[in-house]
């Protein structure tokens, strides 16, 4: 760990290197030379240099000494605030510390500090291991606190020695994973440990440690003043945090919060502990208290606001609230434009909600400030891939891997990109490298099997699948193994597809006919399947539609006015995210994050076509209602009630026909991609100011051509798309049929819903036209066999 003493000496050496005239300040020319020297791979224009210098001299005006320029303390503060990385800059300049500054990082474990004289204490203050200890803003103030810290260090060393001896002390290397980028020590330049330590808390040695720690806390409580007690508990907490004893550190920071409730520091550090412990909601509350205290404290804590915003955003991401997190990352970047981690986090969060162009811009800015930021390169490549710029994405992924060869995220995502491009051999190589770093990564093992299968290496794919089965017992692995068996059993030599799928032909829709009105039309099924995918990702099919009605009745939304002067109940996207979290409270954070992403991409992008960041809440409820759970009649009723709830219709029992038409067109634009957003312009009857009753609304809604008649097919899918048909497999994709089974009555082959909707047929069954009958379950097929003998056939499998 970089010590405060070592760190400040590095800053001093950097300062001395560029203080050419030795006047104790860095002028604009000297600062410009520093900026260029520590970024040797960046070619700055004069405008960029001037912009950076303007920002530094404006932000750190209190450290500007007349014509001399930025003082040493000012340069140190810029590093404390995250404007640069001390170690990176020091190495880039190829500087060295003086000999008398090396090797003095850890004080000797001598006698208890409570009996050490003051001269020794003063000497130890200069050799403290942690940067915070001698910081003028966040360090130890009282001499008795130093004594407590010394005793605590000895207790921790004893505990570590005992647990290491018993084999209980564990440390994992996290260097391969993306850095969360959060500010853990009220300064983003503080080093985040690459080693995560796991203490064994159930043994007698840990219990004895906790008892002795309690005695130290009692000493802190017995201090001569409230300020000294606060100083003691903060120091205890900081030492415990440095040694990753987070639960115990939290106790100390909470006690410090009680002693000085309006101080920013204990709330911030309690939030850090809670986040590490996975208690994200509580962490968010502590960061909000820190933010409140910082804003109330005026200029005293102003320079800490960017760090608080960053960590508040990360805590919100821990809850899955990525849209809300974006707001705080933006605030951090505005307050501190050189905060490259804030920009990286903003870019990553924007990518997480599907706003790829904005993500690319933020990530490129972060890389401009820190060219060796591997995590930013990784996320930038992912965003480029999402935008279809695959070749450029490959280059950026490779850059991330060059910077950090064992970067799991970059290797795994590059493997996925190669898979999408059909370059299966390269994909399998990437997944092999992932497994070399993280051997129990079951998804990498599964994807390796799939990529090997795509490359035609069936035997190797089998081995990879067996390895994946050792890691997890998930159902998709069993389906993949069943698929492999079917390929081996039924493939035609030299006539199989790249991924084991049989060769097929696409039949035009007019040649797909149905036996009766109960069989779903191919075009309708294709649309309904896409909506069903959206339901599954968002889990809205598990959200009772009555909850939307409850939200409308229980939560008041202020009135606002659109650009055209029309009153509406509009809210910002982060506020909508809070409503969605209540509706989908059964989801884990990462699953909820995925749900918000597709809702933002599919729905909010249409409703907020101007990019204002605000959406009409009533229309949101009306658009969500048809795909929530509940009977079709309930869904339609809630959709109508949501339109009634909007200010333009509120208070009556009817809605304007123009609003009903606009709503139907929105539904079709969002859920029926074949019609697209352009159909929204065809607002037939928009000038009509007549009103529509619920009964008339139903007629408009159910219209198969101009309404949302596809809902009947969707409801049918919801009730039966998990049904299995015994050992029956699709004649095209060879996967077991799940959901409806479509049987061709002439040739007696069967298709799954997906292949039927895409019009795929095996060339072996080429006909002028095809007639299909739909079976929702195997029981229906058996019943049909018994009542309709001509349909029997040996090949009916």
C-alpha cells in the first residue's frame, strides 16, 4: 500500500521537477509541461492544454500564490481529489525517492503504545502506514488516539498471525476483474487493494480480538472531550477498514456518527463498509446523509462532493438502480471534470441502460484522461459492439487485454463478439483464456462448448459441456447436452449447419396454411414471440396489472406541461425507475437492471423521442398494462383507466378518441416492429374531438388490423410456452419442442414455435404448400391420434 508519507514525497518530487525557477509555485507554463510529461502518449492541442489549466487554476484558486502559481499543497490536493494518479505519474516521469524516504512504512511491534513517550509517538507519526493518518483534513488529531491505533495494529497483527498459522486467513486476487472505481478513502486516487481478505470470524481467536477491541473502544469513549472520542472512533474504524475488518469498522464509524452527526466523514465511511458488506440500501442511506452534511457545510466539504456522488451512484447500481446512478455520476463529472473514474462509471452505466452513443462519449473522455484505463477500454468496446462497430470493438477489446492480459471481462466479452461474428475458433480461444484465470466460470465453460460446436469440434464440445456440468446443474446445460445427442443421432453427413442445426429452407408466408382457426398464423406467432421475449426479460408477466392501478391511486404526480402546452403527469426517468422497482420488487438487482435496460430501449426511447429525459407516466402505465399478468379483460381495463388518469381525460368516464388512437399507435410502434414508429404519424381521426367509452375502446383495442389484436396470441403463449412434448424434437433445429408444437399434416414432421414463426422447413419435406395443426400439449396430440386415425404415422416423431 502506498503510504501517505511516500505518496506526499512522490508529489513533492513531481513538484520539484517542474518548479524550474524554484519559486515555490507552478506557473501555467510549468503546469503545462507537467500535464504533457505525465501523458506521453497523448497529443494535446493548445486549446486542450489551456482548458485543463483554466480548470485547475479556477478549481484550486485558494492554492494559487499570485504570479508564482499552484503551490505544493495545491498539487497535493489535485491528486487527493482524483485529478491524477500519483503512482502512474511518478513512474511516467521515471523519478526516484530519496533513500531516506524508502522502506519506512510499518512501525515495529514493540511495547504497547500506551507507555511510549511522546518523542517516539512523534517519530511514528511520520512513518504511519496509511495515507489518511497524517492528513490535515482526515487524519489523527489527538496524541492519545495514536496510542489506541498502535495497540489496535498490534491486536490485528496477532489475529492475522494466529489465523495464518491455523490456515484460516484467506486472500483472493481480484486483479483480473473490472475495478468498481469507487472512492473508498474520500479521494479517488487512493489505491484500492487488489487482495480481498476473508477473516474467519467463528473461532476463539477472533472472539478474543473482538473483546480486546471493545476495550479500545471504551478507551476512546473515555476521552476528555467529545472531539477526542470522535477522533478515536474514526481512527479505529479507519485501521479496521484498511485491514478489511469491515463489520468491526462499521461499528466504529456508526459510533462516530452518533458523536458528530453532521460530520461528512463517518457517514461516508460507514457507507463504504455497508457497500462492501453487500448492504446496498443502507449504504445509499449513509451516502445520502454524507451528501446532506457536505451540502450544509458549505465550502468546508465542497471538494468531497464528487467522491460522495460517485459512491452514491455505485451504491444505487448495487440496488440495480442504474438510471438513478447516472444522475450522480454526471454530478461528479460536472463538479470535477478531470475525475476519470466518474466518467468511466457514467459511460458504463449508460451502456447498462442501452444508451450506447452517450456511453461511448463518456468512456472516450475517461480514456483521454487516463489512456491506460483497461476497464474503460473494455466497456467502450462493449458499447461499440452494441452499436454494430464490431471491427473497432475488437481493436479496443484487444487494447484492454494488452493493458491487463488477464482481464476476465474483456476476454469473455471478446469471446461473445467472435461468437456473434461466427468466428467460433477465436471465440473458444478467448473462453479458454477466461478459464485459465477463473477456472470455475461456468458460463465461459458453456460458451466454450457452444463455440467448439460451432467450429465443428463436437467431441471437444462434449468435453467442455461435461466440465460445465461439474460447475453447475442449470437446466440449459441439460438442454445443450440433449441437443448434442440429437445432432449425433439425426444429422445427415455433410448436410448439417455450423452449429449442428440441420440445413433448412425459408418458405414464404403465403405457403404456410393452417388446418383450422385454432392454429396460430405464422406472422402473428412471430410478433407474439418477440413480445414474449420482452416479457421474460422484464419479468412484467409476473407483475399483477392491479399494481399499476394501485400506483395510480396511491402516488400523486405533479402536473407539468409539454412543449405544446398540453398538461400531463410527466416524470424523469430516474423517478420512473423507482416506480418500476416497486412493481418488480421480487427481482434481484442485476435482473432488475436488465429489465430497465430493455424497457428504456423498447418503450422509453419511443415515448421520449425528443430526448428530454421525461416521460408521460399515464401513457407508461397504459403501455405496460397489456403485458402484465392478469386476465385480458383486467389488462384492457387498467390500460383504459391509465388513459383516464392522464390530466387531459381526468375526472370523466371517457377518453378523447385522438388519445385512444395515439395510444393504439404507440402500442403497435413499440410491440409490433413490422409497423415501426412511422405509423404513429398516421393518426386517423386525430382532429376528431369526440369521446370514447370503455366499450368503444375495446373495439379499437381488439381490432386485428389497426388495434392490438395480437394480445390473444400473446395470452395463449403465456399459458403454454413451457409445455414439453415428451421426446418430440423440432425437425429443423433438433431441440426438444417446448411450447406449441406445429405438425404438418401431409409429411407428418413437427416444428417448434420459433422455426414455425421463421418459416423454416427441412429440404427433405419440400412441398408446394404446407398445412399445419397446432398442439398446445402432448395430451392434445394423443387425443387427436385417437379421434383421427388417418393422422397416425410411424414417422410422427
